[in-house]
C-alpha cells in the first residue's frame, strides 16, 4: 500500500512538473508573405518567361482557329444566297463543329495553362516551405502564418520572418 501511495505521489509530481514546463514554453508566432517570398526567389523569372511562351503558343493556335472560323463564316454569308439547302446545312454544321472545337480548345488551354504553372512553380513552393520550416525550427516558432491580406485578421506579437527565410534561401535583396 505504501508503494502504491509513493507511485501516485511520483506520478502526481511528474504531471505537475510537465504542466509547469509547458506553461513556461510560450507560443511564438511568426509571419511571412509567402507570395512575396516566391517572387523574390532566384529562378522564378525564368518560370514567368516559360509560362509566357507557353501561353503565346496556345493563344496563337486559338487565334488561328478563330481566323479560320471567321473566313468560313464570311464565305458562308457571301455565298448563302446561291447555295442549295443541303450545302447550307452542311456549311452551317461545319461552322457549328468548328465553334465547338474552338470552345473545347479554350477550356483545354486554360486547364493546361494552370497545370503548366503548377508544374513549374511547385519546386519553388516546396523549397520555400522547407526554408520556412527550417527557420521556424531554428528560431523555436510554434506557428508561422501567411501574412497575405485577409489571412491574418489579428496579430499582436507576430514576428516577420521574411529576412530569415530569405537568408536561408540565399536571397540578398
């Protein structure tokens, strides 16, 4: 029985000590503007250029399709008075099909553009997140918040860790 009381006393003491230790470790909050950090990273400019080139390729293809549609539509309008009903229906169907292909291409191009952007930017996001995590651990931060507008509604004692993360990534500006 005495041993049982001693065990409970030791457990109670350990519990109290751990509660005191946790109370002495205050929550430390930092913040960083993640998009600003990404824009400052070396190599991000080449990603922007690659995306512009890719977008131009898609835009040129779309413009060619639209030009083809306009030419066929103008041809249809100029000759429709002399066309038989069968030829009119065939031309109208051809125009509808071409318009449907243009619409499908626009949707696919938008999806492809977003996928390309994700593919090119993701390595930078991963690298920046890793640097933020390292800085947080090195400086004993409990939380790091993204300081983008409307994400942090109130922060009384947060520290901006942008300089520390830039240093970790070797960004000098």
